C-alpha cells in the first residue's frame, strides 16, 4: 500500500448511507449496484447487492478509492471480496434503527478477524433525530471489546462529514505505517 | 388479509417454480436451478443441490448486478446473461422479468451441456411463464 493509492471500505447496516456517502465524496460518478428492494422490512426502494465504488483526489497525487459493501448479512461473502487489500474500514451505523448498538456489535463480530489489519472509524448517522444511544455509548461498546478507534456523529449526505471520516482513517493508517 | 406486495410476491414465486420445473425437464445436465429476486432472495429452486439455494441466490444477484454495471459502464447496454465457465461445469446466469419483477435465474450444468442450449431453454422458460 502506498499513500498514492488508498482503498477504504464503507460497511454497515442497510440504509446506513454507504451508497450516499460514496456518492457525496466521489469526484467521479459512483458505480452503484442498487436493485429493486423486495424486503418489505427495509423501507427503501432500492438496495445495494454488489458493491459501490467511487474515488476522490486528495491532492499531492493521493487518490482514495472508496468501496461500499451491501448491508445485508446474506451478502457477507461480498464483504470479504470488497475488503481485500483495504487499509481502512468505515462502519456506518444508523441510529434510527431499533437497536443500533446490536447492529454495531454484529458488524464488529463479522469483521473481527480483519480489524487488526485495518484502520477503522465509525460514523453514527441520524443522531439529531435519534439521540440514544449516544456516540459515547457506541465508543463504550468498542472499549468493552478491547477496541479503540474514533466514533463520530455524521450526516453522510454532507461531503465534509464523509471527508472527515476518510481523513480520520487516513491519519490512523499513516500512524500505523 | 395479504398485502398487495405479498400477493405479488406469491405470484412471482409460483411462476418462478414453474420456470424451474420447465427448465429441469428441458435441460439434460442441469444439476441445479435457482431463481432469485434481483436483491438476492431465493424464489424457487430445483435439481440436485450442491450448494444452499439461499446462498446461491445471494451470490448470483451480486454477479448479475456487477455484470449489469460493467455492461452499462462499457456502453454495451443492459446485461442479459453471464457465464462462469469452470473446470468441471458452468454457471449460467440470466437476468429476466417475471411478471414485471426483475429476477435472476442461475443454471448449474456439467461441462457437456452446450451454452446455446441453455440460453434457448432460458428464453423459452421466460416466455412460458410470462405468456401464461
């Protein structure tokens, strides 16, 4: 891995905003594999089944490739494919779902064996409308598992918020290098 | 009382099963057939199952979506069919409409089955269920 070409993966529950985040930040039209959603429980018209892809030029010749995973557990096989050679992982958690802490825990479990190899950050969405659990409670969940990485509130529709997530992951990756 | 969504899904699942049965009759050498919704739910399956149909449904919906985006990015239109030609057989994945719903059909065959034969049978199955 060099800082010239950096791969970051966005993962998280369906509807957490992975596709939106990549579209918000990408300099190029994002590649999306959204299809019609037939799961009435998801409350959304379309859902990602393959991957999302975008890229952003940070200047100084540094290009960050942004990949998004599908959110549903039945697509877990894609998570591993998308994560190959990734240096950074962004967890996106939707705080409006019934049990955001359980969602976060499930994703930490699913990615557990890859976490030591990757710099991680968590973005908690929809915190203005749904204040609990707090960002601190999400961080406590990490601490209880012996994990420490940044947890921040984000609105993935805002480019600056997504850029903050990417900056955090890049800073951590540089520290590890 | 079932919702419109549930009624529609039941009809699509019934037609999917009909298509699976037609394909099994039509295709010698087809070991497994699975029809999935575009978002990766198994709608119907048949044949000798070497793989869990729910897992295969999710896998092929991803393949189909990736194939479609590759087709569109390459300006060659909408993807209709993808083929994985492996050492001991083939996976033939076809995207089609079933009663107005986008579905993905995967046929797992041994290496002896001609691809053209599979394509012909898939097209015939699509006509069969949509003309019914």
